[in-house]
C-alpha cells in the first residue's frame, strides 16, 4: 500500500509537467490553430536554461522558476513574430513542419554546446529528502511539484474563466473568424498567447529539472506523450489538457511500477480506448456533422 | 464533374457582358427606391464574389438606409449569405465596394467593420458553447452610444436574464436567436446583418423576432435581412431584393412583393 501511494505521488508529479505543458499546447492550438511540435524542445530548453543558470551564473532553482518562463515567453514571441505568423494563413501542416524543423535545430544546437551526457541539477535546498506520513515515506520534492502544478493550473483556469482576456481566448478558440466579426481584434492576442504557451512548457522544464536527466533529447519522448495527452483530453480543451495530463502521469507511473515491460505502451492503449469511446477526447466538443 | 463546372463557368463568362447591361437597370431601379433622398447607411456597389474559380455574386448593388429593413430573398445558393459575409469582411475574394455612412470599407478587417457599427447574426446564430449567456453578451465591445445596456437587454429578453449563467448553447434555438440579436444590440451596431433569423423557429418566436426587428428599426438601426420566409419578410421589411444565381434580378417594394407573392413563391421554389 505504501508503495502504491509513492507511485501515485510520482505519477501526479510527472502529470503536473504534462498538464502544464499540455495547457500551453492547448491554448496555442486553440487561438492560432498551430500544432506546436517544438513544445517538447521548449520543455527541454526550460530545463537546460535552468541548469545553465545554475552552472554559469550560480542562480538557483527559485530564480530559474521565475526567470526561465520570462526567457521562454520572449523566445515564443520571437518565434511567432519571425516564423510562425507567416505560415498562419496556409494549411496548418506548414506550421507543424516548421516547428518540427525547429525542434531538430534546437536539439542539435543544445547537443553541440552541452554534449549528450546529462547536465547536473539538484533538488533545491529545503525540498530534498523525504517526509514520513503515517507509515509512508514521500519525496518532498514530488509533493512540491504536485502542489505547484495544481496551483498553477488553477491560476490559469481562473485567468481563463474570470478575466476578459480569458473570455476572448475561449471565444477565439471556438471560432476565430466569428470572434473578429464581433469586433475583437483576435490578431492582437495571437503573439502573447503563443509566448504564454511556450513559457508554460519552459516552466514545466524547470520543474522537471531536479528529477530528470537534463539532455538535449529529453523533450523527444515528452512531446509524443504530450500529443497523447491532448488527444485524450480533447484537442483544444483546456480543462481536458489538465485532467488528461495528470491522468497520463498516473497511468505511466503505475505502468512503470507494475508492468514495466508494457510501460511504454500503456499510455497509448489508454489513448486508443478513449478514442474508441469518445472520438473527440474526454473533454472535447463533439464535431457537428 | 469538372467538365460540367468549366462548362458552366464559360457560360457565365459568356453571359457577363449581357448581364452587366441588365443589372445596370436593376441598379438604377435600386437608386430610385422608396428610400430616395435618405442617405444610405450601407451601400454595396457592383459587388462580385468568388469561391476559387466559381463566381457566386455578380455586380450586386444593395442599399440600406438608417431605420430601414431591406431583405435579400432567394433560393438556397443564390449568394445571400456570401453577400452578408462579404459586407462583414469575412469573405475576401471580392470586387466592388462596400460603404458604411458613405465611407468605403475597402479591405478593412472584420473586427474593424464590427467596431464601425456592423453587427452580424450568422445563420447558425454563432453562440459560443464555452461562454455563458452573459459572457456571450459581454464579449463584443460597445462601439456606439446607442448600445443597449445590460438592463435593457434583460428587460427585452427576460429569458436571457433567467439563464444568464447557462452555457450559451444550452439555450433553445429561439433563445439562441434572441441571444445573437441581443449581442449585437448591446454592442450598439447601427447596421444589422440578419441571416435567416426565423429559420426553424416556432411561429410565436418568429413573431417575437418580428417585433424586435420593428423596434430596432424604429430606433434608426438599418437591417439587411436574409429571408426565405416571404410572409415574415413582408411583415418586417420595407424593400426586397430578389437574388438569383448571384445577381439581383428584381427590386420590389413591400406592396409589389405582396401583389406578386404567389408568383415569387413559385420562382423561389418554396
């Protein structure tokens, strides 16, 4: 039983990384219609920048938690202004290919500079070690990562449901053309939303940094799972991205613990099952025929 | 299939010169319309529109004065919805001019047109599922001081007040139509583009929508109404443009429409 609780905690912590990143992927897809393949690479960049800040500037985890999302927001803004915006009018496949190409460039660039062996990063002081609850030993950092992601997802949820910007993002996600016809300059929100989505991926990277091997390739597997997350949650659904993120984290952790031979495929079995029952995902809107 | 398409295309091309002279007379008719002397709120001049190679509107000219309701009547596929989408700036493959208050809208974006005072109520009502009824109302900016306050909206549409926290698409079809109209009235649009507001609704609701149209007309709002229900069109409108195959083939006053209703019903295939 105590092992089960530990796996659950590990799963929820990993799920938090998925949920935050998938949230970013979902708002970008909703408002721009862009499937950002480079989201995994942005998650990787978040972790790498955190490691570099520590190694070269001695700036620790708490600073990285604030600085990295800001840097990644800027990176996202540049990416949208310089590249993505020119392809928005074309078939969505073009931006998918663009971001795929960008992923290759980012991964190779990081390899070139920092090599293929992992960068060191430690659990920040005060969050290390274990805490005993009843008879169960739990990792303090995993608890922190869980709570932090849940709070952040709730904050984004409040932003989406309680503010005018959130209302515009929801409306534009449903139908950008109609929203423009109601006097909303949707184009004005495209760049900040893209930057925001990328910043969330970078933040997930910082959160993951103390618990993962920080390598150029760490985003490659991550993005595949992230796509499974958004399919399970329902493409374009913000709530779906969050719920499916935590769900996939849990399923993955249980898979690794109880069926290691099948750990890699459990998530995709889950995805296939969801598609069979609800083709548009758990929280996706059914397409009107 | 493509052969037939190109055949029809070349037919259209061949006809174009002869068509032009006939539409000129129609346009002249339009200019001598019952609204003569009142400056136009909306004036569409020689508007043509395409979907790829296929031409769906040919030199269409339509005017709407403040406080006037003009309808576009015609079969499915006559180009009525395309005309509204072109006025809104949502359909971009167009030639010709669309002016609001005498100033050419040119290539202005849909959001700039909406802020200039054009309110679009699409045929599917365009209600957001992920926004509550109240959020659907609050989404567009207020663009003119004639905008309805929320109190006025709820006073006119009590059902919207009762359901203000419902997701927009949980309303019935008639309620969604009310919501879509209330939304552009709260914005303060001076020209409403209504795309088949009576479609699929119970007679009592159609009647209510008719009352609302007459009320906003009395406030000086201009309405361009797409309608297949001729009886309803006649009950709210001043003038009617009959569209067929992307052209204005007739321009009729309300009385003329009444006199020829049965003939037109046959013509429209309704």
